[in-house]
C-alpha cells in the first residue's frame, strides 16, 4: 500500500510509521520539520494547507494533525484516484461544545465542521473515509496536558494534585496508531466517526496521582481543594474550562472501536518515558 501521512512527526506518527513500514507499505511522511532519515520512510517538507509538495499516486491519505487544515487542502487538491482517508479529530468536538470558555466552544465547533467537511469531500471523490476521535493522548512525551505537568513537577519537585471526581480515559498514542492502521485494513470502518479512549476509566485525581507515581524522582504532593479551584476559575478565565471539567466525565464508548477496528486499548499505566 502507498501511504501518505500528514503530521507524521507528532506523537501518533512516531508509533504509526514503523508499523506501516513493517506491514510493507511505501510511506511518504510530510512535516514542517522532517526528522533524520528513517528506514522505509520518505520524508517530505511541507505544511497544510498551502505548502504541500507534489505527491505521487497514493492508496491512502492519513491525517494526524489539525483536521481543518487537512480538509482545506483536500478540498483544493483532489488525490489521484479514490484514496482511502483516515484522519484523527478529538473528543473535544463533543466534550468542549458547552465549555464556559468561548475559545474552547469555538474549537469544538471547528472540529465538528471539519469532520462534516471531510465526509462531504470524500463522498464527492468516492473515497472511503474514517475519522477517529481519541480522548486525552499520552505516551510519546509530546502531549500538552500530562507531560507539561510532569516536567514542571520534575523541575520544582512539587506535584499539584487537584481535586476532581470526573472520569478520565487517557489513550496511549501507540493504541491510536493501531486504530489508524486497522482502519486502513477494515472496510467496515468506512463512513464512521469512531470514539477512541483508553482501556481504563479513572477519576481525574487518580490519573494525576498515577502520573506522579511514574516520575523517576520523588515529588512532594500538593493537594488542591475544590474551593481553591473554584476561586482560580473565577480569577483566571483562561483556566475556567479545564477547571470546571475536573468534575465532568471525559470518556469514550469504545464499543465501535472494538467492533469495527478490533482494538482493545491498554489501561492507564504510565511510565517515565511516556
């Protein structure tokens, strides 16, 4: 299979590219900053939507970066033939739709619009498509939620533990890569937006505690009570959305992922390299 991967240097791509090569695919990977040479992968410098290099005929297009930028390119540049399309979106399309933060509501609306535009464009091209909506992704040290928290804790030797009863379902980046690869091979996943969470649901406070336990050095736990969180939410509008969601469930129903993709994600057991 000839595969083009956009956003290939991100946290999902670092697990997906070796899997595609091992499966015998001819892989072209596109990134603003291509890394050093990688066996079996042809790296191309480019950026969506306006700076994508000319591509040869391909069997599949994979988008692991901003979905709206990928759709904008696809609307302007039809691929040669009805290539299979697999793209990642985010559960934020649903979980942030009613956020108190206008910016987060706009993000959710932008994601849902991009999903709808992708479906419409692919159907016009006769191209099978699948969209994956992962929950919080971790596992490559590139995420913008758990990893920054861990790095600050390593620097300060203090780990904030905010109160939070809302359920979380972190999904490992390698499991998202497995889902992308499975979608390429399973025609029954076409035409679907598939939620994708990790293999375990746990309270937000427990999730933070497990991240702390995975660190290679000891840190002082700093519990943050709900009263302090409520005050912070009033004083810091940019944090209002994340703080309010600490008591909300941000989970995914993995039924479709299991039935259509055969995926059984791992439970949340982070290690220091993650």
